[in-house]
C-alpha cells in the first residue's frame, strides 16, 4: 500500500519525506487555505520535496475552465496529479486531461457508482472519503470494499487506483490495507500514530536498562 500525506504543510512534508516512507502528497483547497502562502509556490515546493504524485485541485466548476486550470497546474512539475471533483463536468475534464497525458485524481467520491464513472473517465486515482461518510452514520470502509471489488472485476480495463481519503484514525489505514486499497492519504498526525505502541516503548526501555547492566557498547568494538 502506498502512503500519501494529506496536507499542504511544507514543514510536515519535509519531515515525513525524510523517513523515506512517503509515496506522495494530496492537497485540497481547504488544506491550502489552512496553511496559507501562494498556492503555486506551495505546490512547487511540495513537488520538489517528494518524487511521487502530488495532487493539486482545480477550483473551477465548469469543464473548459477545469481543463484550463488542470493544464496550468500540470505545468508546475512533472509529478503533479490534477484533482477534479466528482461531477459531470469533473468527469469530462478528467477524460480530457487524461487523454492529454495528465494524471487525474477524482475527488469527493461517496458512492461505488461515482467510482465506476471515475474509472471510465480515465482517472489515475479515485478518492472516496471514508471519514465524512462515517460522520453521517454511513460505513465509509464498506464503500472502499465495494469499490475494490468492482475494480478487481475488470482488471483488463480498469487501472484506476483506490486512494482512501478523509482518514481519521489508524484503523482506517489498516482496514483499507486489508481490503487491498492501493493508496491511503493520511493526515500527518495519524501517520505518526501508526508507529506508536506502548509495548514497543516498554520493551525498548527494558532492553536498554538490561544492556546498560552489561557495561558494553557496540561501537566501542
Ligand atoms: O484530501 C481530502 C480528504 O482527505 C479530506 O479529509 O478530514 O477533510 O474529511 P477530511
């Protein structure tokens, strides 16, 4: 499973990219607004920090304007993926951008029917929002299972990757991996939580205390 980080925070991306565990980045207009700065400059800097796909979202809602914005965003760097919303215009823009060789992430997906359309429109990624479905009492992870099953039924024609978005806790990541989703885009805080386990901390403290008693040092040899 690929790990993307879901943020426009340059410092966070730099820090997490240094682990070597980051496969890409997703941003959206809300994340850009939250972090501030010039959109183009921020995205350019992110693209230089990670070699994998960096999603940057169009803000137009009509197909021609979406395509024009998408082409402009794609000029920022070779690793840009253009994000478009899951509307009829977004699907038409996806088709047009994809035919022009631009990778597209179709976002704001909340149903299997929408995911099927995104695949038919030539999306590289589809982004179902699990947390926002959970928030309204629906089962976000059930949607991931459905989309993965549907896509797997058409291995010859569907190459779209399921990019699980709106992740709120580590279990979302684990469940998505169990279902075979291709990518999880994870907020920095949740990504850091994945490593945490109290028994790891406790075990390490005990090992170090016992080692101390031996009076030895590995690098002293
Ligand atoms: O990037 C899209 C998605 O991950 C947003 O998450 O937490 O705003 O629902 P959230």
